[in-house]
């Protein structure tokens, strides 16, 4: 949780996302009476304001970082999906060992299954949203590539100066790289969601390998020699 004391010194400064892109200026903060930040206001330009919820704010030593909305949602769904499956596995293990009564097992199982279904539905919608985000980022990369190519042609035909060319290219190449960084991040979370969904819910019972029987070696009879005492 971010507090008012932690963020007030950044008022008036430029806010960036975790990929280093400028989002605008941090101009206002909303906090409850306990001093916990509820949201911040960012000025994207002179007339457009964007309100960002506190859950998306991450404090760095010298700046405020705003997490993408898709990432905050993805992390939340991943954590809940992982937690509910762990609880179901623990419940089944306890039931298998006869450590909880049947009525308690059935009641808890019913609640967990309902929660599991709900989170799976959220995960399916989120995965569609992440795929759409990847498409948007791909489109953005293509636009940068077209713009880069166009500026390169103008420079090679001596229609713009080298200084203007370098300034433009540096910005666009850097922006394209950040788009690709975000795309990799989206793909990572998309893969993680699929992995969590595919993990088995039922506990894995380890099979016990049969112990090898050691053959009993036949013992050779020890000959007994009877010595008769000599009579005097």
C-alpha cells in the first residue's frame, strides 16, 4: 500500500510506466483520512486528465511508476488461480487420509469448486484481452517501422538534416523497443495463465516402488563329525 507521505514529493514530476515510457505529469493525489493513497491524477497534456488507481502505483527511489492495467489484473488472477488450486489439492489430500469429516469436506469442496469456476471464467476472458493487447502492440511496432523507414528515405535523399534524422530515429527506435518489451511481458503472463489452468487439481499420489526381494541363499549343510572316545 502506498501512503501520502511516500508520494507527495513526486507531485509535478513526470510519471512513467515500468517500460520507461512517459505517461504525463503527476498533478494530484487522493487519499483517505489514514493517509493511504486511493488514486492519483496524471495530466497527459494540457487538457486531458487520467485517474490511476492506487493498485497500479509502484514507488521507485526517485519516481512513481505506473503499472499497466492488464498486468495488475493478470497478477491478481494468477495469484487467485494458484491459491484455489492449492487449497483443493490440500483438501483432497486431507480427505484421502481421513483427517477431516465427510460433511466438512463436501462443504469446503463445494465452495472451492464454485470459486475455481469463477476464476477460470475470469482467466479465459483475461487471456482473450491479453491476446488483443499483443495485437495492438504488434500494430504499434509496424507503425514505428513504417515511420522509421520513411524518415530513413528522407534522410538518404538529403531532404532532412542529419541532426533531425538522428533525433527522430533515436526516439522511434527506443519507443519500438519498449513496445516489444511490453509484448514479451504480455506473452509471459499469457503463458503463465495457461500453465496454471493446465496444472492438475487432484493431488498427485506418489507410487511406492515395490521392494525387491532378496533371494534366500541356500545354505550348505555343515558336516558333523562324531568322534568316539577310545576305551581304556
